[in-house]
C-alpha cells in the first residue's frame, strides 16, 4: 500500500500554524508517561509473528515489525523521517513517522491538525473515533476512499511520532495481517525511554 501521505502531508504543511495555535490556545501539555511504565508495558506485548525488536536511529524508536514484511525506503527531509513496512500481499502496512517539532505540542493538537488537513486533501476523509491510553498516546481510527488507518500520536518534549497500521479499502481485508500490524504498533518505543543496556542488547541481536 502507499504511504500515509495524506496524513503526513497535513503535518508538513501546518507546523508553522501549529506553533501559533499552541501559543494562543493555551492548551495544557500532559506529563509524559514515566520510562518505567513504557518498559513495563513493552515487556507484556505478545510478539508472536513479529521479528526481533531493533533500534531505528533515524526514527528515534525501538520496534518489532511483522516477520517477512518488506521495509520500504526511508523518507527523510528537514522536518520529518518516515518509513513503512509492507505486508507480502501489499494490502497492509505499518508506518512510523518521527517529527522534531518547533515547539512542544500536545498529542490532541497534532491529531486534530493532521486529520483536519488530511480531510481537505482526500475524498471523504474522516475520523471514526479517537481515544488515549495510559502511555499518553492519542489514538485515532480514520479512513478515506483508499485507506483505513488505525494509529496514534505520541510526544516527548520536542519529539513526536505518528505511528499507524493501515490497509487498502479497495481490496479484500487480510485480518491476520491487520492483527500483526496492530501488534507491531504497540512495540514502537522512543529510544529516549529505553535503558542503555536494552538498546545495546537489541543492536547485538
């Protein structure tokens, strides 16, 4: 499947606006989840069907993706880095987007703006639902004429991530692939919250 360009493009076009919006709206920033909570959560994830977790320096995360899925070329510019892993059927994909923000912004602000911009640039783009979890991740489920996406925005200081699993709306769904992709989303952990020995161990593997 294609990249999440309709969402990423919205972020790219609007970060100047976001900086102003954050200042004038006075939105309160939620405290980042403690490192220990991230690592405790990570240890409980069912990794069946996933490859070994590995550090991805350009994306500033450690993650485990489905075994046998193809990593597409890294897309990188001064604003963000994005990479997607595509299933063998090419109908399902998991992606990670890392953004270094000009100002620390809330997850709700980022989801709101990205989805608002995406809706302007695609036919029938809409948010189906939105929720947050104990790790401070702002989850969203959205779709347009081509893709259905489930993902989340996560922030720590000036760093933000938009991570997602999506599938093509125009082709038959692959439930097992979607399950694997969704499970992989849960393994995406910022390198900044991982213990040094964990990162070194992942590199050694």
